[in-house]
C-alpha cells in the first residue's frame, strides 16, 4: 500500500467537517490483475440534501522539485483512476484534492487551467491549516 500524502489527515478531517462520512481509507479496488489505492472514499449521508453521493479522493501535495512534473503525474493518475472507477463503480465521482497554495500556483497558470478545463479534473481545494474545504470544482 502506498504511503499517505502529507495532507491526508487534513483532507480527511476537512471532509468530515463538511458533512461527509469516510467509508474507505484508502479506497481500494482491483482492475484486472492490479490492486489500486485511492486515498479516500466518502459518502454524503442519504438523509441529507446531497443524498447518497459517493466520491473517491486522490490527495496531492505538489511538493516535489517540479510542480509541472507533479501535475503530469497527478493528471495521469486522475485520468486513469477516473476511467477505471467509472467502469467498476459508476456512481462514484473522483476528485483531486489540492491545497490552496498548489491551486493558486500551478493551477492558476495556463498549464493548470488547461488540465482543469480540457482534461476535466474535478478538484477539492482545501486549507491544510484550518482542515477545511474552500472550494469544489467540477
């Protein structure tokens, strides 16, 4: 099983504060001969207004030597996982969780904007210090 991202607990706590129930930590699934691990799985309680929504959340810190490389890895992983999850559990939507700093930095540049708009990244922007979700981008 892969190591947890530095922001794992902050995102987990932010989702719980936002009303989500964490159902998987990590969310694991098998595709072909491979076992895959997405950082978190969560559900919105059925009785609530968002009734029965299911999500998977891949957390990325963008703390490597190159934010462009980190973006390339994150986009590739997101695209691959999104397609596999759609086949296995089509009611579950995949999100990429990134800090406000990463969002303002690489996602505020044309390369990041292109990834969101053309590749269709769904993002959760979070504040790691407050352990709070600041924005959802679908």
